[in-house]
């Protein structure tokens, strides 16, 4: 099948051709004919499968052919709203179709003015859109088609009540499309309320949920090794774009500053960053001007960036679904990806739970780092210096080097010792299987001792 099979308007076909689309993806093959025929639709598909074009192309086609005048797309995040709006603009620009992204954190004026001027497609976040409708600012915008994109993300972020209220302002005579990676009960209930006899399609098969295109590794490290591990992995891995997930905003700030100070092309992204700066960071990352993005789960929701080759979990996520969402940022559109997770022995049991629940094929890994000294060697050097007796000819050597600065002399002497074969080994990131088993056994014994101690205290 090719895109010519859908009989799109010639200006839309030109947009498809310029965008470089060749063959429709599975979600596009299944969704586009249903949408063209006017049916409501529930589409189950992950981000990165081409679903924006799956709903966007038939909407643009209907506008270009004069079948409808306006459409609304509701997304969970500002970043996704901007992204979807940009894609629809580029696909529909030769037909003169105007799009607008509407979200909070910026002034109302321009958004309201452009809607009143007659933009055909509005891509909006729930909070700002509800506010505009409630205040009667956009009564003129009555869409004939409405899309709920990333519905399960809207559920996670607590937006479903806002979505229900928004639909009170939208005409009943409409075509409604809902797209979601998962279909939990609240999403089913929402669909039952808002959609009319919808068709259902799913391209989330067994091969998709197990991420067969993603090479999944984990390194078991000590807590104080996280920064060093990330740095060494970034130095050793060949990546186009890397995405590093942290649990908290302060970790994002600290790690991004640390990596930038070391010369990495990196930036941080979280909810407290000013909206204009957030937009600038995402655009720079999308264009490849920033190669490493450090983000929280919330900040990365809805981001669909091409050529993310590596995802790093600086900390293990809180739940299995978050792990799936995180690593799903790579290995898209038939390309391979790499997901690397850092865990301590205390977190290892949680990793095993995630591994089991999502059916992930994770491999234990270690990394040898050339040109560095492992802590054991440093300790041996110090011990060797302490017990070394002073050679009788040392004064003659010192006399020969009398003009050398004392601090430099000490550094050079130690460097000479390090250069000896005994200490030329490489540092290693991560414990191997045998070491991990020993550490886990010790951890279990420690936990058992702690439980026994608490029991004795309670009996007293």
C-alpha cells in the first residue's frame, strides 16, 4: 500500500511527498480509511508509530476538500501540542491550512486572536482549553472533528474531568477519535461517554510490548557511582541523541550542570522551567543542537523525538509502566535503540519485578574504562608509598631536580608509579554476576539481621 491509495487532495499529497513519507505504517493503514468514512474511532498505538499522521492526514484532507472547516486535537502536554501542531502544519501547508497550539504558561491574547481569525486546526492542552471555553473567549470555534491524543497520559495527569467538561462546549454533531497506548477502565468509560459506536483498532502486539528493537542493559553500581557511571557510559556509547531520566527536578538540574561542565552537549527539562525556555530546549534537541536531554518523567511525556538512540535510567523508575514509557522513546519506526538502567543492590529486587511484569529481556553488563585507576589500585599505591624506605641515592636525584616545583615533582613521581605495569589496570563500571550474587546474599543477610533486631525490640 502507498499513500496514493487513500485518494488524498493533491495539496495534501504534496505535503506527504515533501515530508518524505513512503509507505503508511500499520496504524495509518488501518485508521485512515475508517476516519475518511466518518466513523468514530478508538486507536491503540504507542507514541512513535505514526499516529499523528494517522488522524492528521484524513483531517487535513477533509478540510482541503471542504468537507469540514475546523478540527480540535487535545493533548496532555505543551510539548506534544507544539509537536503535533508543527507536524500538521507541514503536512497541510500547501493547502493553506492554518494550525495553532494552545497551552498555558503564555498569554491568552495571541491565542484568542488567531482563533477568531479562523485557524482551521487547534491543538490544545486540557487546562488552557477549558479555561478559554469557560470564559467564553472562543465560542466561535466549533470543531466538526475532535481528537483525544495520548488519552492514558491525560488519565495519569488527572485531566479526564477537564476533558469531559470541554466536551460540554463542543457540538454533539461531530466525529471523535481517541488514541491511547493502553485502554484502562477509565479510558473505556470516557470513550463510552464521548464516542458514538466507535470502531476499534490496535497495533500494540506482543512484539511491540516486549520492545524487540531495544537492547536493554543494566549496571549494578554503588550509590556514589551514578555520576561517574553516566559520564563513562556517555563516553563509551555511540549515540545520536540520548535521553536521561531522573526521578526529581533537583537531580535534573544538578546532573545537567555536571555534564555541561564536563563539556557534554546537554540540557535539562522539567516542569519548573519557564515555558519559552522549555520550547527552546525541545526544539534544539529535536534539531540535534542538543544531543543529551536530562528530564523527569512528567517533562518527557508526549515527546516524540526522532533518532533518540539511547535512553538512560539514572534512577530506576517507580513502576513497570514508567519503564515501558521511558525506553519506548528509542527503538522507533523500525530502528534499533539502547536502554541502559543504573541500579544498586538495594534496588535490584525492584528491577526484577519490573523485568518480570513487562517481559523485558534485560542483560547484566559491566564496562571497562581505559586510562583510569580503580579504587583498589589507588589504595595499594598509597599503602606502597607509606611502607617504602627512602633510597640512599634519593638526595642526589633531588639535587638534579632542584629547580622543579615541589608539587609538580610529587605529582610526576606518583604518575611514574601509576605507569608501572602493576597499576595500569582499568576501572570497571558495574558488578559481574558472581560479585552481584555475593552482594545480594550479604544484603539479604543484613536485611534478615535488621528484621530480627526489630522483633527483639518489640518483644521487650
